[in-house]
């Protein structure tokens, strides 16, 4: 990278506006595919959305919000703030809301990263973290994930005096794997107090093992832990873009300085409150994944494919052979030709894997039938 002074000079003399250093080196986020060539209504198993849709109560609240379309939303998202604070027994003033949890990460990074600082994440960590860090001209350090799982010692090896944030998605995406709370606590205890530990709980509600914990209790008393959750996955409100973070007051105060005032909409706030209340829909969604994830995993294993286990999320990561004709890239294309959209994850450094969201029964059966055909060819 040229030094900042040189670049600043070059930018001043340029014949057109130049973005700051590093921006054009960022790999823009690649979303899960939503279209398949020549297929009318493909089945989308590429973005870990809730296959049961969303709560009918959330839908009602969303539709009713049409009456308020001409008004700015409450900048504090007060109804949602109160609902979450009550449900999780949290101090309302320690919550922050974002346009998806992606925005919560981005705000945190804007407030805490300077050029030359770094973040640490797992080598297969969620792509949004790296984008937000690079936008602040910070370095991204990838900790090895042996067995496709976060390894606390590997994470700690990456931490140095310029580390400001450690991001851990638990369960992880695209791996689906998770680490027990004892390991999260060990990581937290070993981190310098100046480093923020972000525990991204996007799939936390699907993780039912008693050894799993999303870290809210740790965050209650720690001065450097931020826990995030989203309405995009379990609650099936991905289109509404609403996520939240729970952090120490000092961190919230910094983030609230730069958060844009109307970053969550009225419709999103109200639908999220209704979704939070609809425990029946949440339970059905979790039970559904619990029922079909083992089935899909077993069937994939039966086809001779390497399923990354244990997954505690609403998707599976599946390894394919390297031999031409049977690779992950070809499998993804073959499934797409049958109208089944899954997620290739080579951008996550996993060129031999695909990620499959748990679908409805007929979707899951169609995936298995198609992959059986693919491997037989
Ligand atoms: C989907 C996902 C999120 C949530 O993103 P939103 O911006 O809230 O939609 C966060 N982290 C991970 C690891 C995810 O997979």
C-alpha cells in the first residue's frame, strides 16, 4: 500500500475523483443466488432464510404500518427496544438497532477502527466483517479453523497490539459449527480488555445444546463484549433489515454518535415486535430445522458426501470430491439446472463445498434426488 501522504497527493492531482486507499480492493459481498437460468420458480436454499416464511402476526403488523408510510420512524426504535429488553431481561439503553445486524457491525467498525488497526475472525468467517474492516482501512486477520470450527487458541495467536475487534459467529456461517460457552469464556478471559469481542448470534436460536450460550449473560457484566442478533433468520424478516446489538454503555454511546437516526423503518420495528411475540412460529421454525437437518445430513452422508458436522444452524456445509465431473462447482450448477439454488462458498475459501439451507420436505428430497443423479452420471 502506498503511504497515505503519497496517495493523498496522487488523489489531489487525479483527473477524476479517486476513492481512498483499499476501497477498490474490497471484494463486494456475494449474495446467495436468487435466479436460475431457464427455470421459472427456483427453490432458494442459498441464503439461510426461514423456509416457513414469517410469522402471520409480523405480516399483519407490516401491512398495518402502511398507514404510517409518510412518517419518519422512531429513531430510538422504542417499541422494539422495550420488547427486546423485556424478553431478554436487558437494560434498554444498552441496545442498538441496525439495518440488519450487518449495520451494527459496520457502525462498531466505524467507531473503533483506524487505518492500521486489525480485526480477527475465523478463516471461514462471515464476509460482512471483512468488508466493514477494509472500509476503515483496517487489516483482517484470519484465524485457522481446523475441522471447520473456531479454535480459540488460533484466534488468540492472531491478536496483537493493533487488534481492536474479534468477531465470532456462533454458530458460524458458512460452516454451521459452534463452540461451547466454556470456550467463549476462555477466549474472553485471554483477550486484552482493550479488544472488543463480538458474538454474532445470527443462528444462535437454532443452537439447542445446553453447552451453547449466545453470550448475553457474559455481556451483562463484561466491559468489552457485544452480542448481536437478527430478525433475518429465525424470524424470517430478512427483507425488513432489522438486527440488534447489546453492548456496554460506553460502546453504545460511541456507536450512537454515528448511527444514522432513521436506520430501522416503522414497518420493520413493528413487524419485529410482533415476530418476537409469536413464540409459536419460532418454535415451529426451530422444530422444523431440528427434524430435517439430521435427515438431510444422513442422506448426504449416504451419497458419500462429506457433511461438516455438527451443524447447529438452519443449513449444512457439504464437501465434494475434487475429481472433474463431481466437484462442488459442478454440483451447484447441476442443482441450479433443476431449479435448486444452493450457495457456492469459494469466496469463503471453500471451493470444494456448497452450503444448503434446510428446505421444506419436498425441497430436501429434491436436493437428495438431484445429487444422487449428479453423482451417478
Ligand atoms: C445472516 C447473517 C447475519 C445477519 O445479517 P442481517 O444483516 O441481520 O440480515 C449476521 N451474521 C451472520 C453470520 C449471518 O449469516
